[in-house]
C-alpha cells in the first residue's frame, strides 16, 4: 500500500513531523558511547555494598541505595539513569566478572546497582516473581513450541516487554554462537516512516489493535501500538500478544486486518534497518528504555559447556520515568500499578526452574503478567519464605 493509495501523506494528527533529540539515533551512525566501564575501585565499592547486604541479612525487596551504598559510583549510575530517560535510552554497565561471585551474590550485585537506575521493581507474573531467567536449560524436556519464546533458542522479533518501563538485564553467560540482542529506536523508525510510508504510522497509532489482556472477563483490549504523549513517542507492542491467541478457546479477539499485518512487517523491516547489535559480555548490566526502544534477539546455539543466560528485571524510576499513555496502562498496571499491588508476596528466583512446566497459556514473546486463570506458570514450585514471610532470594524457583 502506497501513500497515494492510502491518502495519508502526513503523520497522524497531533504527532510531530520529525522527532529530534538523542533518542532518534540509528545504528547506521552509532557507536558504543553508551557503555560505562567500571574500574577496579568501582568494582571494589560494589563488593563492599554486597558485604553490607550480608551483614544486615537483608531480603530482595530491601535492597535500596540506602542499604547498598555506592558513594563514588552513585554519580555515574545517576548519569546512566538520565541517559536511559533523557538521552539515548540505553546504558550498559560493564566490569563485573560473574565467575568471581556466587549465583546469589551476582543477583544481589544486580539488584544493588540497578536500584540507582530505578527505585521501583515490577512483577513479571501473577505469582509475584520479580526476576525472570531468559535461557534454555539443557534439563528441560518440554518441546520448544510449548514454551515461552524467552525459554527457547529461537530468534525473537522486535518487540517491547509490554508494561515494563526500564528493561534491565544481567548477562550471566553468552551463547556459543549467535544470540545477539538488538535494539532499535522508535524515534528513528518514526522519522524514517514519516518520509517513506506514513500510512504505517497512521495504522500503528489507531486505537484498534487487539491486545491480549489475560483476563477471563476481558480477553482483549483495543489499543494503539505507538502514541505521542507528554512530549515523548511511546511504543508498546509484542507481535505475539496481538490478535487472537491459538490456545484460548472461544476467543472473541478479532483477527488483524491486512493493513495491520503489513504495518507490522514494515515496522520489523525498518527496525532492522536502524538497529544496533549489542556485543555483550558476561557480567554486563543492560538498562533499556522500554517505551523508547524496541529489542529483539537473533537465534543462537549453545555448546555442551555453555548456555546463553540472561536475568531480567523490570524497573521504574518514579522521578525520571515517562508518563504512561492511558491507552498503554493495562499491561503497566499489571506490573507496577493497582493490579500489581494486589500481589502481596515478591519472589526473587536466582535460578531457572529445574523442571519446565508446560505453559497453560503462552503469553507472548516476552512472557507477561497474567491473571490466575491465564497464568504462564502452572507449577507449584516450592517458594521458600523466611520466618517473617518476607521476600526471599530463592535457590530453585
């Protein structure tokens, strides 16, 4: 469909003709100035924060800048938070060596450092898990087609973790081959499409995309995939969460229109055109503005001795965070808002589940918060709690 055929030669109403600012970068002219390298003194300071955590016998939810002091690193981390929200939307902290620490200590370092980037942690399922493991365990026997996309070695299309504000990732190990994380700026994509295919922007901005809602009473909601709100162009989309879900019987969710399907294809093509391929290293901490950048993954192969393994955390910075468009509030509410507040307990699984339980309801590329009726985990995995019932770092969740 051309702009002549569609009749839309301008951006959608109330959208800018061009987006300026640091978020409009393209991989075609980018470099790695988003990487912050920790020197020896910075690593030592983080390790002192780790010692303090153990001295006070704290739980996962109690890890804050106050109890994980980083007096020298603080300024550098606050600059990273500004870069995520007011700059390019991406920051990588490099310098930690995961082989130096226990599995639990690696998680504590991740939580401690990330508490300076975002002060609020979102839940990633209705059980209250704050951490997810993006990996494919060699011990799992459930067929790949019955797992979430993050638990396979397949490539993943460009998407966002719908509901998340800051996508935070700890690289625990790399694949033997492939598995590169790619990111692309929605601002660069937008500026490109304004000039080439503005009809795609009109399609993406319409409030008629059926988004799976994981609620028995409301299987879907109609939302836009992009919205210009409070001076920011926001994106919230996962191709696997749009339209009817094949596992949900009697689904009233409408099919995508031919225009919507074509718009998604063009969006993926344009994202690849402007992408950055992140050359990550074990120990890297990635912080991505999930409202400003799309991310995807290349397919990968593990070896007998290594497995690609990322630990995922969803963050919000209550001071710097972007205003959430009302049209995109539904998934955000499940991770950070009123629905999230109804989940009393919080859990911090430090390892993937030892035995993968087949998903009752696969919830998209990124695996999302679901109501109990559509929960992505049907496992009654033991969740160890302390004597006070507080949030714990768990060995096998």
